């Protein structure tokens, strides 16, 4: 067994020393359980929160415990009825080469679906984009949408669904390459490189040009400078699905005292701002899959992955992802 454990709680942005690489004997499945040989696991921004002690909507990872993650792999041994060896499954395996889980916590990967798609485009991040856009964003044809982290699994889903629904879509992404990908692969009408703008004011100028009719939906993934830039551009009765704020996860970005002024826009524009945690809406997964699954199969929805090779590289890939080092859904091939 090879696994990555939490060695200590990070201060600010995580560093390599916050993780430890551990080996041990393979665990044995008990009654009703199965041993899974993990081929890939997912790296997601939410995992930064699990490294802290602070009370959140999810339990923190204990010091010495395996980092949490959804993984995919084959059943190596099963003591559960109806789950046979060799079945391709997904479940919360953690950052590990093998995991023992109750069969009830494992879901077979449907035939014809790329195994890693269940970690991204057809999994938790895809559902997040679909739910947040439709339920909270309430997109209307002819409106303008802005989303940052636009080439990630959430942002790329949001952009493509909004485009298909007849909106003008504006991407914010880090670097020229990701901006080109936002336009060419995900069909955004415009893409703005946040790294090319030192402050919110300069970024706002570029956004105002890309969104000449103002912004009706700001799908909030990042907070920080992007949030500050977008708020004054919101149209009256705009909507903001508040999905994440990855720019602030490391506590690195200092917003000074300008944010309160910017948030005043929420009041005077009568914006509907609604946070959501996708776990509360897991019952919508079948609706999501019946809507988006066929569109992925037909190639109408694009998806890209960034694969880190080898479990030992998971910490560095995770640290890099939080700063934009990934292009596409970050997964680890064990
Ligand atoms: P991504 O794969 O897009 O990875 C994170 C990206 O954030 C980076 O690649 C980088 O993209 C961007 N980023 C990092 N720092 C900054 C910064 N300072 N300013 C602007 N952008 C930055 O992640 P996901 O698609 O998996 O997740 C996107 C967001 O959705 C996250 O905030 C996540 O926490 C949230 N989320 C929320 C859920 C919920 O239930 N509410 C469920 C799932 C995800 P770039 O280089 O382009 O800037």
C-alpha cells in the first residue's frame, strides 16, 4: 500500500512538508467490503479546506490520516455480494494505491464512460457547474456570463452550458495558453488573462470591453481580484452563484479594505447572491447525467485533464493546482 498522509496543518498555501508518503501492508476487506486497486484519484481545491482544523461543512483530515479524494479503480478482492473482482468502480479511496470500502460506498463506472470522466466532467465538478448555473444562475438567452478558473472542470462546464443556452460567455483564466484554450476548446466568446493585470481596476477595464452590455451572471469560483473587478460591472438583478473562492484558500491574497465597497454593489444592484455546497444537491446527479452525459458522448461538451504521473507527485500537483499550475481537471495516475 502506498498513500499520501497529512503530516501537519499548513499555514497559508500548502507546501511539500505538509504531506508524507507512507507505505504499508495491503488492507483486507471485511464482510460487505471490497479492496480496490486505485488507478487514478482526483485533486480538487476543496481538499485545501480539509487540511485545516477549522470547523467547516466537512470533517478535517486527521494528522497522519490519508488525504481524502474520489478515486477510480478495479475491485481486487470482494467480500460483498453482487460486487465481483475486476469491476471498475469509483468511490472515496483517498490519495492511495489501494482502499478498502463498503460495497455500498462504491459505484460501478458505466460501460462506455472514460474512467476518469467520473472524477471531472461527469462527476462532482461537472454537477457543480451544471447545478450552480441552472438553479442559481438562471441563465437567459442574450445575457452575459463571466466565470474564472474557466479551463477547470467547473468553469469549463459552466462556460459551455451557458454558450449552448445562448449567452455571451467571458472567461477569466491564468496565462495566454489557458485563454486560448478557453476560446478554442470551450467556445468562450472572450477570455481575459488575470495574470496580465496587476490590480482589479486594470482587470475591470478588460472585462468591461469583453462584456459591453454588463454582466448578468458572475459564476464565482475564485474571489480575490476577479471578484473585485467584476462586481461594479454587474447589471441590476444580476445573479452570482457563489461556488468557491480559490484565490483566498491559501490566505495569500490581501484584499485590503476595498472589498466592502465592492460588495456594496450587491445591495444597490439588488443582486441575488447564493452560496451552494454541491453535496446538498447530490439528488440531482441523475438529471445532470441524463442532460450532460449524451452531450459529452457526442463530443458537444469538451473536457481536458492534467494527469500527474505517480502517487508521489500528488502533493506537488495539488500545491501547483491551487496556484493555477493545472490545465484542466487535475487527476493523479497512481
Ligand atoms: P480548477 O481545476 O479550475 O483549479 C483551480 C483553478 O483556480 C486554478 O487552475 C487557477 O486557474 C484558479 N486560480 C487559482 N488562484 C487564482 C487566483 N488568485 N485568481 C484567479 N484564479 C485563480 O478547480 P475546479 O474547477 O475543481 O474548482 C473551481 C472552484 O469551484 C473552486 O473554488 C472550488 O473550490 C469550487 N467548487 C465548489 C463546489 C461547491 O460545492 N460549492 C464543488 C466543486 C468545486 P487559472 O490558472 O485559470 O487562474
